[in-house]
C-alpha cells in the first residue's frame, strides 16, 4: 500500500475561493475586518501574520495589523484589546503567539471579547468547544485538521485518534473536536511512556509535538490516516513530525509538509472571521466590551 497524500494546499485554495464568493454575495455595505496584534520581533510570527494579511485581502476581508515592541506592558496591551472589543468596525481579533515572557498569555487572550475571538483561544471558546456547543469559535489549526480528515471520506466515529502533543492551540482543542466526532481519543506528550506502542493502535494520528520526524514509519498501523502538524527545518529543508517516507508504506492517507495542514490554518481563520462578521450583523450588541453576561455596563 502507498498512502495517498492529502493535498492541503489545493483543498485550502478551493475553500478560500468558495469563501470569497460567500463574502462577495453577503448583503452588506461593510466588509469583515480582522485585527491582528503582533508583539515583538519573532521572525516566524512576522511571516505568519504577513500570510494572514495577504490571504485576508484576497477573499475580501480587511486586515489591520497592529505591531508593538516586545517591551509593551501588560496593561497597555489589555487597553488595546478593550478598544478593539468596543470598535464595531472590527469583527475578529487575534493575538499572534507566542507572546514575550513577561506577558501573561492567558490573561491577554481572556480579554478578547468571545464574539470576536476568531482564534478560539480564550477560555470561554475553549470551554464552548469542550461542551460541543455550536457557538464555539474553533481554533484554526484543529478546524483545518478536521476538514482534511473529512476530505478523505473515511468515517471518523468510533476510530481511535492518537494525538501527540498537548498544546492549548493544537493538541487539546483537536482532542475535543475529535471527541465531538465520536472518536476515541488518546492525548500523548513528552512524558508518555512507550509512545510507539500507543501510536501503533491509532486509526488516526495527529502529530503535533514539534520534533522533526519523531513518529517512525513502523509505528503506523496499516491503513491509518496521518495528519502531520509539525513544521521543522532540518538542513535548510522543511519537514514534519512524521517520517513521511517511512509512513507512506503503511498509512492510507497522509498530509505532506509543507502543503498539508499549514495552508488550512489560514483558510479556517478567514472562515471564522466571516462567521464572526455574520453573527455580529444579527446579534444584539449587549455592551461595548462584547462579553456575554458581563458587568462592564458599557
Ligand atoms: N502561533 C502559532 N499558531 C498560531 C495561531 O494559529 N494563531 C495565533 N494567533 N498564533 C499562533
């Protein structure tokens, strides 16, 4: 058996085209607008933000990037978020991660109004996902992973999904998302004992551990679907967390790196921004901060 590559680049391109059509057809004078907060000089973050900005403009979403020095104080950043929450021209707000050490990431992300939290990183939206609520904004990478899995046409219900990595932005939300699809989910991480034995039982593998080619070909069960979230640079070349060549022999489907999960992340962020925009056309504006049940009296 040779695994079929899942062409995330093509699937994302088609998705973005469809989204551009929906945005163009939406009966409103206004266009959806995403605000991106970028703190510091992380080169990878700068590239990701540039990609988001370019992709947004291509589908008809405005994107306002706000750049701040790595020395910005926590209160100053919270004030920026408060202003964006209250600004009715802004539909989605994201804070590019990672943030500099001195900033409390949870505190910053918690400040984003849940109805504008298009990355789905706030505890409120993470909680809604855990409840399998249709109101949740689902984080872009997990949402892209689910889209790629569904594109295979394979029934997900009852399958054993093994996730390698427990981050707040990929591992944990992906686990909840696949649980909501009735998968049996195992989350593994750097302290997991005998990882290969667990991975060998997986029908679906989601590799998000950030270690180049850590998941070996002979760990992969015959017919398993492999989703590789890793982006590692080895000797100048990009590679994933899975030994791609080794996995080809046994997997049924596999995402390449690059051209697999990466392009889906940006497409899903744009979809969430349009979703936020649509919701904000109909939802009453409770108060200027946008929180449900809040006490700001704005
Ligand atoms: N850093 C790495 N991935 C992401 C992402 O999906 N969103 C944001 N805001 N920061 C990230």
